[in-house]
């Protein structure tokens, strides 16, 4: 219940950005600058062009916050912004200089979204 309420509070009506809680602060992230999200235990690291934000969310909660038309899951621990994908290899995606793994489970879903 508390997680759903927090998600409602953090998610803005505007699809261009969202506010993410980092520690005691709320950080504004522009979705057009967000390259990928990576699960790290009970946290999710959101990697942008010019900053990284670590927030206490599960990957499923981060997945609910990010617009599904712009982000695709490539691995159980990774989601990537489709706008930043430069190259897709069999086991990894290159996005803005970062290499993001692709699991066999999510490969076909990724290819169909390109």
C-alpha cells in the first residue's frame, strides 16, 4: 500500500520527467535523458547522461514508473531507453557507451520493439 502511494506521489502527470526519491531528497529526472535502470538488491540505479540516482525501489516498481512505450526490459535487472540503443548484439545492447546485458528471455521482446 505504501509503495503504491509513494509511486503515485513520485510519478508526475507529465510524461517528460518524474521525481525520484534519493535519500531524503526528491530528484527530477528527465525521461529523455534516462539511459537505463539497473537493479542492485533493494535499490535501482537510474543512469542518465549527466547523473546517476540510486533509489530504494524494486525493479518491478521502477518498471511501473517508467513509460512502457519508451523503455524495454532486457534482463531481469535492467531496463533500457529505446532512444539510446546504438547497437544490439546477441547478449548485450550498447546504449550511449554503456553495455547492458540481454537475457535469452527478453531478447525477442527487445527485437520486436526496435
